[in-house]
C-alpha cells in the first residue's frame, strides 16, 4: 500500500498559477499510472491529467495547454503545474496512483485532496 498526500493548493486570482504536489510514501517508479482528479461543488469527480511510467500523458480537454503533469521518481513525487487559472478550475484536487501488484491484483490509491480556489 502507498500513502499519498497532496499539497500546494490555495487561493489564486484568475490568470494566476499554482503548482500542486503529491508525495508518496514509497517509490513510485513501478506505479503504472499516476493522475490528478478534481471535484467541484455539485460536480462529479473528473480526471484532470495522468502520466504513465513511460511518461505518456493525458489531459482533460478543459486544461490542455494550461496544465502540465510531471513526476520525479527520485523524490517519489508527482506534480501538477497549473497556469492561466480560471474560476471554473476551482475544486478539490486529488492525487491518484493506480496499477497492479501482480498480474491479477489491481490497486487504486487516493490522497485526501487539496483545495484550489480561483477567485478575484
């Protein structure tokens, strides 16, 4: 099992930037996919961005060109650089790690979330 902890959230004005961090309790080298999800009030949780062990990335259409996901295996940390933030980006952002312990056993771990508020 791996524990995940998000940090870096806060209040920012529209057009501003934030960098979120997700620190893992153990090596993330073998984790197949890590990603960022978000959930706004009254909304379903949605995938924001994901990254694989081969550095293949995937982004939600709404954040393409503005957000960048990355991972630092040496620091057991994943990041989400958020630029040109919009009020609609306001949400709780969650870190996720998913993969397989074996051929048959899948794992899916979540952090507790960090609040991002974009407002004037």
